[in-house]
């Protein structure tokens, strides 16, 4: 990896994986490393993924990582319809401003490949100046989401931080 010049980092980033099976060691987390690598490739200092069970532990993990003031928090998992899929419910109260267009674009990208993308209930928005995006739990859903974020994340963070450079 090439060394970044001082001041070129886009800040820290956190990854929260909502997966009861992965948290219990019954299943390998296949999305966290993909997200962390993507964040590093885009100039973020990405922390190792935090893997927690679905439901309330996701909210606790989100609050813990937000306390560290990251530029970005990306979650994966817990956005479907099973009873313990509560990532959207854990995320929404933390958002000061929603950015619905991001999730519309992510669902649209997924719909091009599978009708199941319509069932993803994730949110995207700002908690202060921290961008939070809920991605699905599947590797393909994560790749679709990251492809949507790719061309917009730098501009979005500049705007969120009050910098309106073009």
C-alpha cells in the first residue's frame, strides 16, 4: 500500500457486522473484510470489523463506534425481515439527517440482479458529520452498496463537514 501524504486520510471508519451466527463463531464473516478493504482503498483508516449478534447489540456497537467520532460507519446484515433483523431500527434513532437517495440507489443496483433487494430495509444518513450506511448481509449486496458509494462518498463527506469544494 502506498503511503498517504499527511492530511490525505479521509479519517477513521468503522464496520459493524450484524450476524448472530458469525458473532457466535458458527459462521465466517464474509462481508466485514470486504468493507474494511474498500474503506482502506478509499483513504480511510478502517478499524477491524466489529461482529455482534443481531438486534439490540447492533445499537450498542453503533453507539460505541460513534463515540470515537469516525467519518464513516458501514454496517452489514440485519436489514431483512426475520424477527431479529433490527439493524434499521437500531440505526434510525442515531441519525440526525437521513439520506434516502443512497438506499434507493443501493436497492436499485441490487434489483438489477435479484428481486430480493426490494426486501432490504437499511437506512443511510448522518449522525452529526458521521455517515452511517446499512448494507445487506450478503457479499453481493455489499458489493452493490459499495459500488453506489464509490463515486459519491468523498463529496458527501466534504458537504457533511461543511466543505463545499467542487
